[in-house]
C-alpha cells in the first residue's frame, strides 16, 4: 500500500482551488472530546510536537530533503509557527476548512516548485509531498504524539487516545487522504507508525542541518537555563535511534530523573508563550 501512495499526489489541489468539508463519518462527539483533551494538555502536546514530531521529520531523509528544498533551513521558527497555527486550527470539534485548504494549496505549490527544480527524480523518488508523506506526517501529529506523552507524565485514557486519533483522521481525510488508508484505531495507527519508521528513519546531511538550525533557534529564543535544557529535553522526549539519526550526541552523563519536572514545565510554558506571542489573532481564533 505505502509503495503505491508514493506515486500519488493531490490532483484536486494541484489543479486549482479545492473544496474542503468534513467527511460524512466524522463523529462530532469524538472530535469534541479530542479537542478538549488537546486543550487540557496543550503544553505537553506542544512540546512533543516541537521537540519530538518535528525533529523526527528531520530523521526521515526524504522529508528532510523536501523541507530543506522548501526553505526549512532559512526560517526554522517560521515553520514551527506555521505548524502551530495549523494545529490550533485543526484540533477543533470542527477542523477549520480554510486552514486545511490553505495547507493543501501550500503543498501543491511546493510540489510544483520541487518538480521544476531539476533536483527530484520521480522515477526513483515518486511524487514530492505524496500521499505516503502526508500519511506519515499525520501519524507523527497523532499516534506518535500519544506515544511520547507518557515521557512527559501524561497518560491518556483509551477514549482520549482513540478520539484524538479519530480527529486527526478527520483532518487527514480533509487533507485529501483516501479513507481506506486511514487507521481505524490506535493499534492500527501504532503498527503504521512502526512500519513507516522502519522504512524511512535514517541519517541524512539535510536532517542534521535542519536539526542544528532548529535547536540553535530554540536556544537563542529561550533565556538562560531554559535554552541550555533544550538538548537534554530532546533526548528525554525522543528515542535514541531518532536522536542519533539527526546528529544529537548522547549525553556525557545522565542524572537520575533528569530533566527535572520544573525544568520541563518551564520549557513547556516558554515554548507555549512564544507561540502565543507569534501567532496572529486570526490563528488563535481558529
């Protein structure tokens, strides 16, 4: 299945303006519960996204190439801002159709640019920003986050887990993914995450450069001890296989229980405060 998705883009968005709507199977009781779960745990989820999911994207050479080719090295915090704005718009009882349509148009624009750059071979690499790429990103934003949250002391209930995944599957359908490729439950999503990581996690020069740039930007943005805690926090959140692929060396020593809860909480609040300062009123209202 995944091999076939590599050669499929988003014809509707590639051809021009696209109409986005909730799929008929969307369950508003479940999406409302998922949105409330996100609101209750937004600091922890924000940290897993900004230090976990995004850096794991860089551990996928294909994704790192696409991000580097589309300017990811030039403005890393701008990409974090755009991701945060989309998440805030998407994780609602009714995901914002305008925000989803905008993402599809952005993906279409990047696909055209990469295809015309002369640096992408569709025979060997498939379509840039293909449906496999999109499905992988969807899993990093949903099931992967749910797997990382216990590392920060958050233990979702079964309903939290299944409904949060359901909401992101609704978003995936709105983004143009066929319903048949979306996981039916968290167990299937976990297997899909593991399969995609086995297929794609590997070191790359682009992934290491993107990671250095992002971490350096976080360190410059955050004051004193919080900036110094970024690397230990990344090591705490992510499995060693991922950190090794993006060039983050193991700690020279490990203190029991580090990072301390207060330091992690400080990072969570500092990152979230930055999102609030940077996001526009329209983003926050989404």
